[in-house]
């Protein structure tokens, strides 16, 4: 029997219960887990927790550390810093790990699924009084209570039977509304669900010909049926994995909220985002991450919607970039990464919860004219939560000016020359940080903040890693809204 097992939320309930029980009974020495084990799962108390990479909020780190420690016995919690900007911040300021308060929690009270769960749990603990309790749960509480709770003869509302006996069991702590894809193992005539995969991850992980990893074993995706939300896989013995090649256009389609950036003519925008993903092939990659083969595929684009925020790059910045021959797409991409990687400092979130439009060298360095001219814009969107978003980019939007200031600081104070994982590069980059201009990113951030830019001090391009191609970026045009769009921060 394996003494160490892998564990993640997508495993079948049966597999998870078995791993949890084995850990509880001491049959396992350890579990290598995603954050799925962070809370709400009983595996007994552990002797040691090793957190690989800062889990993006202090609250998560404290939860994880708390898994170790029995009464009267010593325990150990180790944080191994990753190369991300946030990790490096804490590696340089370790005291903050103990002193910094937990950051603000984001609960979307507009989302009925989320809201009802909280109300049912609260009503279970203490009957709800719609008028007095409205301040906690939204002004619609009376209506929700009438429709979904049980009223007693005194006028108090109680948890509905549907949620009993333990209402908290019906409330998922994360991934509340996301669709899941079933990964079905068909090896040797089997037909069993191996695990479930969140829709937002599915398109990056499964496609015909992909290698899917489960408990250290390789499975070949034989038949991916996006409409039926299943992928049939077969166990194979291969020493390579696959990496999807695609380009994704992230386009704001409707402005819903505008926020002025103090002291600047620029604004940040919030609203609906359309995500168009075109998969054109994949790489076969060996253990040393060498490319063995490039396979072409011909799939129709996958279109999804979400919420997000965006900032249009000021004309002044574009002119300076062109003047200094700094790669415009690379400058935008670098600025996007710098801002995105700092979001967890402001909002409880995980890496990958908010994504951006990553630039691909295949297009940006091409010598021939492109059909895909992109607006000069920093765009961020919620990777989870469906068309309504997860609320994380909405929260980040509130702090956008602070985010810009911090991002600029990080770029300027980083000792690297051309950009590194601690400033403008990201391990989450879909295109391996190939198209990057660190110098250009500071031009954009400064222009957005209306700060002066010392043009003479900028390097003269083209930069070493950015071959000159056809310009792929054009000045962004405002995205329309419905009627008069509310402006905050004035
Ligand atoms: Zn750097
Ligand atoms: Zn990227």
C-alpha cells in the first residue's frame, strides 16, 4: 500500500473518504494535497504541515498551519517560499506572517446560492428576525425568509428541512457554482469516474490526445466531449506529458462601473468580459520539459463569459513605447502580470482565481500582418464563478489605485534586468513569459498613475528577447455601457 497519497477536491467522494480515513487511522505517513484539505475535512491532527508556496493569504496560511498540533505535543509548520511576488514579500518581511491581520473576506451577497446557504446556517443557529437581521444579509431578507425558511407562530424563521440536519454540509466553502467535468477511466473495459474537474480548469487540462495525471499515473484522453461534460481516458505508460497551445482573447463587452484613479485622467473599468479560447494544438513534453512533438488540432473556439476589470493604456505611454522601440504587447503583458500577482495582498484569493490575457510570441514577434490587432489594455477577469464572476476582480477593482502603486514599486525595486518571477513574470503565464518588457511595464503603470516618466532613462529597444515584428496593438476604444455608467471614487 502507498504510504503517501495525493489528494484534491476533484477526486471522487469515495476515494477522498478512503484517503481521509487512512490518514486519520495513521495508516498513511503523509498526504500531498491541494488546498482541498485546508478546512472542513477531518483527518485528525498532524505533526507537521509543509506549505509549499505562500497560499496567497495570511488566513489560508493560518488555516493550513493549524492542521498540525496536538494538545501537549510539539508541532511544526514550515513555509517554503516560492518565487512569486507575494512569497518574496513575506520572505523579506517574515514578521508580517505573525502580525498581519487577515484580509477582508469577499462574500457575494447578490449571489442567491451563496446567500441562501449562509441564511439557512444562521437560522439553524438562531431563528432569523427579518427586520433586525437585514443588516447582515441584505435588504431582501424578509422576502427570502418568507420563500425559503420556515416561520413559527411567534414570527421567527427557522432553517428549512431541506438543509437539515446539518445545514453547513449543504454549503460548499469554495467552487459553489462551478460546473464539473467527469474524467471517466475506460481502461480494460472499465467505466468509472476517476475524478471531477472544475470547468475553468477543464479546457486547460483535457483535450483529445492530452495526458491527464491521477495519483502519479498517466491517462491518455481518448474522447473529450465538452457538450456532455465528460472525458474518457485510458491508463497508459508514457514518459511524456502534454501542454496545450492556444490563444485566448479577453474582451470587455460592457462597462458597468467606472472608478477614477486619483490624480490621473485615467480610469479603471469593471463589467462583463468575453473569453474566446482557440486551441490550435499541443506539445508533447518530456520530464526535462523538452518539446518532443508539436501536434495540430482543429477545434472551434470555446467562448465563455465572466466579470472583470480593465485599464486602457494612455496614448502618452504608447507613444513613449513606440519611440523607445519597446515591445508594446510585452509591456502590457508585463504590467498585467505585475498587477495580477499582487491581488492576493488585497483580496482573499488563490493564484489563478483572476487571470489576464497572456501574449504569445508566435503572434507578437511574427513578421506578417495579423488579423488580431489587440487594444492597448490591461484586462483581468474572474477565472471562476461563471458569467457572474467570483467577485474577486470586483473587490480588486476597489483597490485598483493601490494595486497600481504597489505593482510599480515592485517593478522598480526589483534587481533583475529584464523581468523575473518576482516582478513581471508569472508561473501562471500561459505562454511562459515569452513576450515581456519590464521597462515598458513601468511606462504604462506610471502613465496610468499620471506620474512623470524619464524617457531618456529608458533603455532603447528593441530588447534582446523581443524580435521586431509587425505592431499588434492599437489604442483602446472605450467599451460601451448600458445607459449612464455609475462612477465611483470621485
Ligand atoms: Zn524582477
Ligand atoms: Zn502571461
